[in-house]
C-alpha cells in the first residue's frame, strides 16, 4: 500500500483523473463566455443606440439582438451546467471505485493479522471500522485533482 493518499490516487486512477481534468479544462471557455455575455447584453443590446447591429452576417434591431444574446446566454448556462454535471458524476464514480479498492486492500491486510488479534476484536467490529474510516476518502479521491483545478481555473477566467 502506498505511503500517502495522493500516491494511491495517482497509482490507481491517473487516467481517470486526467479525463476529469480534461473535462474541467474544457468547461473554461463556456465559463468565460457565460461571464462575459451579460456585459455584452447590457452594453451592446440595452444601452447602445447604434442599431441595427451586425452579427454573423445578419443585421438585428435592438429587441431581436437582445433576444439572440439572451438565447446564447441561456445555451451557455445549459452547456456549462452540463459540464459541471458530467464532472460531478465522473468524480462520484471514480470516488466509489477507489473506495471499493481501498476497502479491499484494507480487508486483505486485516486477514493477515494473527488469530490472537481476533480474540480481542471480533470480526463484526472490523467491518464497520473499515467502512467508517475509509468512507470520507471516497469523496476526496474523486475531487483530489479536479476540484483545485476547477477553482484555480475559475479564478484565472474571472481575472482574464
């Protein structure tokens, strides 16, 4: 067994962590545009006086332009939420898989204990101890790399 939880995570779930990281990085452009579009809606669609506006080779008056930008904003919010939903589902699956692996490793190590140990501690006590001690690590394993990357990337996107 690895000496640290991060080595355990990287050894057994590096590919999955990279996949979650790619999903996280893929959500940043949508995050940026969903944060920038309200400014465009206020400045260009509501406060501007120079209409018609040209967008994608077509000209729009104020109300259709506002509705188009609002529709684009709604689509961006849905796509961004879809990314976040996918990331959360994949993190949960990864956490549960790693939790199962960790429980199995701990249980196999417990089976190596001498029989004298089981006279003091019954097997009925061992399983709840393993479960209660390992359970909080399941959520951490899924979020160990992606969550700091998501919040750090969000900070970079906000300041960009």
